[in-house]
């Protein structure tokens, strides 16, 4: 093992070094959600994360993957930590050790299947590999093809290379636990799986950019999947490991994406994958909303910024699914950012074709999301879905009246085009 002093029975151990706070976001089948702050142990304290059952921190209290906690902390064998008195919060400089996840380039993925004495992940290694990576090409829409297509090749999730000596095949490894596991909670099972995988393979997040745990269908796993923000780990209840919308959503959290909301409802922006997930194997074929595409740095050469307090903006928007049909000489854009208010607005044409043919909301309309300033972790809100002739009026845009107007939409052409105008009330 790791010499991490887990001990036997109810042995508790003292935390020796600050741990790194990681935000865990869990989704449930009824479209509700929950969060929890866990803490990644320093290597000197062993593997994995601990939870704080008796402390409830606020969702926005820390920066996931960067904030640290230390103090008089003891940890039990199930990874539950107890804090005596007031902990000390700090901040670690983000090193590029699997923390500051880039949103461009290639990232390695290891999926882990779990076998206990009494229950095992339903899908075989072969099936899991096919459903996540499309290993033979039979599975068309999955984590690998989804991100590559949605980013137009900018971000690629690849199976970690085969290692016969360590039984890693087509991106999948099986952890065997020599005990009954069906009575555990998902957190307890997660701790055991990470500890065993670490004993088998060594520290995970220094070797693999992302690790996906495909857990058996234990009763104590109430949700369908969860992931840690700006961190390497995502966890799925059995078949949900095979569904592309869950894969893209949870790995989205790993790379710093927050939920896509509509009105006051978390997840309800169904134009893209950071809304609800669906128990479907080959769909829905959709990607990410305007705010997320901008945050991730995608379509960088097809962007425009409107500053309506200074000047009006007129231009043509094309859907990201048709980016490769834009003539090289054209000034058509995929993403329009409207700035100058205390939030930013992101405008795009949600063209419902190709990789976006399954968008669940606002298909072939101009969609607008708002989000806090900047490109860090923040939830977005779908504020408008406009057809030709439609307007979205922002009544207090830094004290002014600003209108986003769709002059026309043409879906007969390739690429389809939405003509948009953004202006202050004084210049219609």
C-alpha cells in the first residue's frame, strides 16, 4: 500500500499538512443538485480526499483546486475528517501538476471499473472503453468524439496509453476490492477505490489528467454522477458512466465549467451540456453554450466584442456546428460578447445541425447567456432565445437602455446566418 497509516478498526489519524479544497457537484435523476467541499490530502497524509460531515461551507466560499485548509484535523478510516476549533485557510500557487487544467490540447483519461465480492460495475472493460472513447468506432457520440467535435479539434480527451504490465487496456483499469461493498455510500466506496487504485498504480493525478470512476449500482449512491471542479476526478453510478451527456458534463466541471442555468433553475439551460444530463447512449448531440465556449477559449478567431455604450454593433452570427463552412475571407462570427455592464452577455446562433443537431432548447434561435465578468468558474444564465425580429432589452445596462436585436435568420444557406444588431436606445 501507500504507508498512509489508515490503520485498522476505528483508528483516527491527525492531518500533517494542509489539504486542497475541491468543490464536488452532484446531479440527481430528478434534475436536483447538491454540492460539498471535500479536501485533497497532501501526499504525506495518504491518498484521496476527505469530507467534513459536520461542517457545511458555502458554495462560493473557496476556489476549488487552489484554496487550502489546515488545523487540528483528524481523519477516520472512511475518509471522514473532524475539525477541532477554527481551521486556517490558505491558498496554494497553482502548479501545472494536473491542477490548472488547460482547455486546449490533449488530455489523458483513465476510466476505472470496480469489482467487489458482492457487486461489480455492470459494463465490462470493453463496453466502458467503447462508450467513453469509441474504441472500435461503433459508439459514435461519447466523451472523446464529443469534445473533439465541440471544440473543433481544440480539446481532445484521449485514453491513457495501453500498459499491459499494469493491466491498463484501451483507457480502462479494473480495481478489485476484497470485501463486500454494496452497503457503502458512494463517498466511502470512492475512498476505497482511490486508495486501492493508488496502491496498485501510484498517485493518480500525477499520471492521468482525468480519472473517471464507474461505480457499481450501489443503493447508497443517491445521485447519478458527480465531479470535482478544477480537479481530476469524476464519479458515475454504473450506466451513467456510459452516457455522453453525463461524461461531457462532469468532465466539464473538471475543466472549470459551472452549471448553465435558466431563470432561477440550476441546470435548466438545455442548449448545451452544462444543463441537464440524459440517460441516452448516443445523444443528445449538443455541445456548450456561448458563455462556456468563450470561457474555454474555443473559436478564438471567430469572436467579436460589442461595447454598446461606445458604439453600436452590426454583424452576422454563424453556429459553431458550421464553423468550417465559413469562407476564409468572411467576417462572420461564432461568439459575440457584449460588455460594459456589471455582467457580460454572450450571444450566438444556436444552429441546430451536425454536432448540435440534438440541442434541447433554442434550436435555430439566437441565444443569449449572462455571467459574471471574466472567464473564471461561474454559472451562466440563459436570458433570451430570439427568432427573427426578436429583441432582448437590457433596461439598466450600466444605467443605459441597450437592445440586442435579431434582424434576420437564414437557415437555407450554408452556413446559416443570423444578422444581429446591438445598440443603445439613442441609436435604433
